[in-house]
């Protein structure tokens, strides 16, 4: 169980992020008033991701990570996106904040994932799974991208809970050895 | 290069980069503008979008002969023409069902500046901003215009607009001559002394008496003014204004009335522009500044309740902060407008203006408290802003809103677009109009038609003369619009 979750959770997250990306782009374009703003939102995400990556890399204790909170954070952001009203006055401000948080979390996750033994194996698998998933999704009629984004947010929260159980279990097994 | 590579490895550096970048974006987030006008697919609207209508086509004339040909042909073919500029009027004044819309924006040249006579000859499709850009370098400024310079000359004259100036009377009084195309297609140059009295009907004639082609408008020196601001109680405003009007150094004035629950229709701020006798040739025309920040403040106030109190507090602090500052006449006549954009789906923000005789102001404002609620947080119909302008008595135009010296209350309000929400807004505005009429006031006609036909006729007792002249001068009913169709026909 421990072995499986260590192995598969990051893969689920990586695949999920790539699969949700087209839906996220549609949403982001809808809420950006102009292409310029759309591009700026993306740039913000990118800079924040670099920041998150560097934070993860600068950890002194590499065995210790906050990956459970990273999953939960990503999940909450995606759920929030699903809950935001497009007509809100503060929409551009909310979006830029979410872009910073999402970029930061994603950068951190990528850096952490790259340190895992399974990273290179996941790289190949995730390409294949994403390819298959996207073929599957091409037959699903999109009513609104936020539905998928919210579902993914819930999935991420479930990953966080799973990770929490895994850690707790590991703690209880070690003293009894 | 090495330094950059080292810096990129520091989380604090990347964090700072994100913070700086986000700050820059926050400052520059563009404001969504209303989609309205002639480009709406299949249907034409004006600024509110409340009266969408199908038209036959939009025509743009290349020159005067072209314009004349379009009007003459309409007489022969039985076509109806409506005249449009930037379409900031809100009651269907610029289009007509199945009619032709004459888009005047191509007539936007400044034809002549006479520095000695202090006049400018300008085509009707130009904006006041175009005029300001042309006359500012020679130290001249407009005599009368609205607070913003985004309107076309033809549009402003057709609604006989007014603004912050308190010395030069109505906008119509500043026009020396103009070229028009009559409903029968004749080109005429008319003055105030014209025995046919064309100006009397064209100013405030809402495009129903002919096409304004160009206008010779009087201008004045671009003086430097000192801004004076003061907080007042509503009750003392009329006497305060009387004194202000007697002080010949005061050139311009307007006021803001609180619509915040804590000081509702009780507190107000006046903003005066006092002559310094210094003429300005060098100060650049101001551009829109801090639009996003101002819009954010207005958006906060739009929620009503405690947030409206917060917004009024912010306005007070801002107004107090400009006390003593200097501004040119041109810049005082070009306030920002983009921050007022409102694009929430399912809702609309509209303007109404009520004119009340100066001496009736206090009693009127006290009674107004019974018609509109102090706290509209939970109401669909909300009032965001009331500003006051002085409108000097106008005895020249036919549909004149200022029969005596009046205060114009410009009201920015918002309501939903569902049938029951529009009905509720209509009811409040009709009650408000009723109160205004009872106090000897009137309401302004360029806005959406919330008022009843009876209220229109009571406000503008000369409407019959207006209608009679319309039929006499335009026997083939060439110039038509939705406003005329609803109220006058």
C-alpha cells in the first residue's frame, strides 16, 4: 500500500494537471478581458512556479516535504476556481492571486517530484496516460470547463487525504518495528 | 551573467520578482468597456443597451454633398434617418426602427481657429477632446461643455448639454453660427439672429430638425484656476451658492451629495474653480489616471450599505486632498470616465438628471428622502452617486430644461434587467420625477424613457410647439428616432 501510493500519487497529480490544462486555459481565457491580460496571467504563473521550484530545492532536509499540503492547496485553488462567479467585480484580482498560488504549488511539486526515484518512469507513463485520457475526453461534451476543474480540485484534495493517511500509517509502523 | 544565474537560485529573488510583476499587472489591468452602438450584430443600441432595435443600415457620408444627397434621397424614397455620433444618449435618440442611421463620426475635422475672435469652427462628429487638443496650444479653452470631453459636438448640442461652468450660460449660447442640412436637404448657414430660428429647434432638438454639419463655437482663455473644496450640509447649499455666484472670481463649480447610509442626502462637498488670472499655454491635457484604483473604489461603493459609507469616506478624503491645487480650465473640463464602466451581466447602470429651481433645493432634498432609501444594500435599485451642476435659465431653446436658474442633480443608478426589476426602477424614477415636477423642476431628456408621457408633457409644456414645428419643417418625417416616436409623435 505504502509503496503503491508513493509510486502512483505523483503520477495521478502529474497526469491530472496536464489533462486539466486545456480546460483551465479555456476558463482563464474567458476571465481575461484581453489577450494581453491572459498572457500576463500566464507569466505570473510561470514566475511563481520558478519561485516554488527554488523553494523546494532549497529545503535543507530533503526527506521532509510538505507535499500533502501542496496537494491540498492545489485542490482548494481548483475548487475555488469552480466557485468563482465570472461576473464578480474583483475577478481579475482573484485570478492573479490564484495564478500566483497555483504557480508556486506547481513549481514546488515539480521540484519535489524530480527528487523521487520514480520520476523518470512517471515521465514516460504520464505522456502515455495523458494521450489516452485526452482521446477519451474528446468524446465528452464540455458544458463548462469549471465542472472538470472542480472535479480535479476534489481529486487533489483526496490525494492530500490519502497522503496524510499514508504518513500516519508510516509513523505507526516504524515504532513497532 | 553569473550574477543572474546566482540570483535565480535564491528563492527571495524569485519571490521579489513575482511580487513586482504582480504589482505591475494590478496597476494595469484593463477595464472592460460596455459593448454598445452600431456594431452590435443585427441590432443597434445606445449606451445602456436597453432599447435594441433593428435598423435598415448605417451610412457614412464622405462629404457635405454626400450628406445632402442622402437626405434628399430619403425625402423621395420615404426613408427615415436618425443621426448618431458616439451614442452616449440613452433613450434611442440615435436610431429608429427600420430606419437609416447616419454615422457622423467621419465629420471630425477642426476647420478653423480664430485666436483674435476666440472662435473655433469644427465639424459636428469631432469630440470636445479633439477641440481641446487643437486649442490648448494657443491658450484657449471651451466656454461650456460637459464634465467629460468624450462626446461629439453635434451630440452635445442636440441635447443642449451643460457642465461645470457657471458664467457662460447654456452650451447653446456659445454657438455663433453653424452649417446644417435641413430636413428637405438644403445646406444652410444659420446664426442666432436667423429669422427662421433654426437654432431654437436644433439645440435640444435631439436630431429631429436636421443634420449639424459644422459649428462655430466661442471659446475663452485657458486660465489657471485654484481648486477650492468645502464640506457642507444640504440645508446651507442654496445660500452658499448664491454667494458663490456673486463672487466673480469663481469660474466653475459642482458638488457631490452623499448617498451613503450614514450621511444620506445630508452631507455634501462643493468643488469650486477660482480664477488666478494666469493664462496657461503649456500644461498638457490630462490623460486618464489611476483608472483601476478609482474603479475599484466605485465598485466597492456599488455594493451599498457599509461599503457605500466607506466609498463616501474615500471620496471626502480625495476631495479634501485636492483643495488648493491648481488646474487649467481645459483640464477641469475633461474628467475621467473609464472608471465608470459597468459591465455586470444582467444589470445596467444608467443616468438620470433632475433640475430643481435653486430656491426649492432644500425642501426638495428633504422630501426626496421619502422616495429613495438611505440604505439600498439589499434593494435591486441602487443609487451610487449624485452630483450637482448649476444650469442657468435658458429662454432660447424650445425644449428647455432650465426655465429659471436650476440645480441639475445628475444621478448614477443601477438596476437589474428582469421585467420586474425594470418595473420597480421605473416606479421609483417616476415618483422621483413627480416630486421634481411638484417643486417646479424638470428632468433631462437624453436618458432612458422611464418617465410617463404625461410627465414629459408637464416638464416640457412647449412640446406642442416643438411637434408643430417638426411637422412644418420636416413634412416628410425624414428625421426620426425612438425618443420622438415614444414621446412627441
